[in-house]
C-alpha cells in the first residue's frame, strides 16, 4: 500500500496509508524501531450523534504543499457534511510531529464536531510491557517502554488542551481496543493501562453553520519522560502554527538552494516540480546517522515477514551520488562515513545493514552445495568507491576523504583486485543486483571496473602511483575479460551473466535485463560502442511494455508482483530512466535530448498525485505496485535529470568536442582531465576493444 506523504527529519519518520491512518512511526532511526508496526492509528469524527472513522466512505486527496515537506490533505464526508483540511509536519529540528486540522461545517446549522485520534503503538516493535498514562503536568498522554517515550497532546481554539482522553488494553482478554470507546462520542477518561495498550484523545469544536475552526494535535518523541515533557513545552511556547511555518520555510529554502540549475528551458515544469519533490522525498528516507533506507512501508511485512527498511550499500551509493550531483554533499558525506563504519576488515560489504550500522537480515547463504562462499553482491562494494570518487571530483574536500582513504577506498580496492575468477579474469561470483541469482553479472562487472578506476584515481591523487597502476591494470584486465566472455556475438549483444555449472563449466544467461545499463554507466564501455548500441536496442525491443502505460520492464519473465505472463514484467521507474541515460549520453544536439526528456515526463505522469514514486507500476492501469516511495526511484530520477542538464550545458559549450562519457565536471577541471586520462589509458591497455 503506498505511503504517499511521508514526513520526517532524519530521526522521526511518520508514514500514512490511503485512509490517512498513521501506519508507521520510526524513532530514533529512520527505518528502525517502527513503533506502530503497520497497525492503525485512526482519525475519526463525531457529529449529530453519528460517528465515522476516515475510510472508504470518505473522499481523500493527498498532496504536499509545493516545494515543502508539509502535507496538504483533504478529507470530505458528504453525508456528515464535514470537510477537513489537514497539514502535517515533522519539525525540521525537534522530534515532534504536528497536525493542523481545519474543520469546516458545511451545513447551515451550528454544530459541535468532535475529533478523535487513536494511538495503536507497539513500542520497539512489540506490544509486551507497554504503558500508556495520562500526565497531569502536561495534560497529555504518554506511551512508553524502555528508553522510548511518546507524548500526545492537542488543543483547539476554545481549549488549550485535550477535551477527552482514554487509555486501555487492546488485543487481549477479549478487548479489541480503546479506539472503539470513541464511537459514541464520549471517552471513559481512564488514566493508565499496561501491557498491550492503546489510547484515544478527543478535541471538541463548536462551529457555526457554514463556518470553520482549527484544532492542533502533536506527538513528541524522546528517550525519557523529561525529554517529551520538554518538547511539549516547546510546542506550546512556540505554538504549532509557528512550527508549521518554520518547517515549511526551511524545506522551501533547502530545495531551492540550487534553483539556478533548474533551467526551465531544459526541464518541463512537471519534471522540474518532480525533481524538487524527489529531493524532498529522499530526505524523508535517510537517517541522520548516514544510513540511506531503500523504503519504509510496513505493508511489505505482510508479504514476506520482512521489510525494505534497510541500508543496501548499492542503493545508498547511487542515492548519495544523486545528491552529490544535485548539490547536497553533506547528506552524501554522512553515507560515506556510514560505509566506512560498516565495511568488513576484508574490504567488502555484506548484503544489507540496519540504520544503526548493525548487520541486517539476509537470504544470501554462506555455504551452498557444500561449498563455502561469500554471501555478497560485489556491485555494492564497487559502487561506494565509484560514488565517493565522483563526490571528490565535484567538491575537492581532501580533508573529508583523507580518513576514508585507507579503511574504505584501499580496503575495498584490494578486495576487488583479489576477488576474481581465475579462468576468466572477471570478478568472482556474487549475487546480482536483483538479489535473485549468483554468478558473474554484467552489471557487477561494470561496477567493479568503475570502482577500481575510481580507486586508481584516488591513489594518483594521494601520490601512490604504483598502487594506482596496479588497480588500473586489474581494471583493464576485467575489461578485456568482459569483451571476451560477456559479449555474445551470436546474439549481437551482451549476456546478463555467466556462471558455472556443477562441473565447473561456464553457463551463459542470455536473458534481456535492463541492468545491462551498467556496462556503460560506470565507464566500462562508451555509450556509443557498437556492442552497447545493439544491446540497448534489443533491451528496448524486448522489455518495453506495449500498453497504454508503457515503460521498461526489469527483465524478461520477471515474476516479482507479476500481473500477466504475457508481459515481460511490470514497468520499473529506474529501468525506464536507464534507457533515458543511454539516449542522453548519445545526444549531440538539443533535439537528441527530446526523447530522454519525454521519458522524464513519462515518470512525472505516472507518479502519485503527491509526487511520490513507487518501485513499479501496473502495466495496464498504471497504479503503483510494491513499495512506495522507493528511494532508488527518486534518486534515479534526480540523477537522470542532472545528466540531461549537464549534457545540455556541454552541447551549448562545444557540440563538436562533446565526449560520451558522463564526466561530472566538464572543461579544464584537472580532476575531470585526470578521469578522462585514466579511462583512456585503461582502454588503451585493453587488448580487446
């Protein structure tokens, strides 16, 4: 189920479902310790002795206020004659969630309208040993367990505090939950409960006919009772209205700090708008400690008893690179520091990590068929080094790079040099980027080439020329091996992967896979190499959805959330954008950029109304499938848009001299020249061009 309008600040993240129920509340790490765990924190109203929780009988519209992380939610119930306009934030600085509720009485009669908000918390992911209690000092309710405290407060224009409250038990001894107590419009006032508990608050508004009034509601998150009490004082002193305004102003300033780069002559208005929305959504999915989460949607738990709320180093590296090229280096730096903390002493990253840097769950085995193996996806190791080099090219922050040079850069490069298939010279077997099969994927080969090239350049900058030459030599050998073993002349394209059967013989996987983008994206081949051209042409022919929706599928026969076997798979945003990347790299004129811009427009057209991008969409209806928002989707959109803008600037400078390789800093920049020199040298060393 999509989480259309997440709001967060790097420590506190709130996600809603399509009925405006709070379904996820993460604290103190984004993506770790979900204190709602996919349960329902409901919102309802009582008026004229009738009650309704927001649900299917309401008309609900979700959006954000433009260029902010302030929501704009419309809730309309025709039979009750009530319209609610809500604005939600997580304060950009304090760990406080605030909701403003404007209630409009749409009938001529004066009425009292009562708002009820329920809290179904499973603190730290379970309901054992929770306590919910009324706090007479703050006038709010406090849910707590261990070092996790949540204070719930509210006010109306008439009353500076709660009008009603109740706490009680849920899902035990025949009790469904205290939220049911709200359905007659009157709460019991019970002041404390322990075990599996929930709570409800009530706010009363006396509204004249055809008039409106406002109410406010907040949740403060902390590690002690004193923490949340202090935050409650801040909310009351600064006022919810001012917290909403300052958070709106902050995000508007943040997303426009690079406004001059968004030339409206390059990006259509809808695309530029989604570009800014993507940057804001990315912020909600990134932990303050540097972990970049793949997605935060607890409904996935119902599918496989696990979530996407983990840090994959591959996704993280690509997201960090998108933020780097968009002009937001500080967030990217935190990820690189996270990577330095998590890389193994032997120089590789394992499958995925929790936001607190601990090792996360995995399905990659350490032994298979009686043989020990490394349960890794080597592209994750390579891409971190590739992204870090591109960061350095842009920002020249030598002081930041210095402490990462030995434990991260050289450590990873030494591993990539040693972890190679003896017969072919390709990177040794690992799992592919889709985490479904083990072998030597073309995508991984491209990333390892990019990672070793980056490591070689770092060594050159740091004066270790012999080591730079060693890494460069291995990269050139890998390129030779790719041309020999991954290119399939009988198919006139590259294969997805080679692996070994039980007897040790090479087996070719010739499935058309959008990830073959990786063969040119990281410098292994030029985008206009004849072999890349024919490969990308075939991918488009085989994977493009011939429906009204369109878009590029992940690979032939993709079973994940499959809708119909007659389709190669469902269209993925990232895969479709990879096609735009190739077209952009080939462009030699402004006219050549029309098609990649059309693909960006396709993405904008298939985003949710809030601007959120899912992982994939239905090939016939265009509705979102799988998790939403997917961090990788938004990052790829940002990166592809920046790619087009950079290409446009080069075309305008000198179309005759344009180089197809995606160098971040063009012109006379010495690091860019170094990058070109290194790539040309490696290509020159290769015996197979």
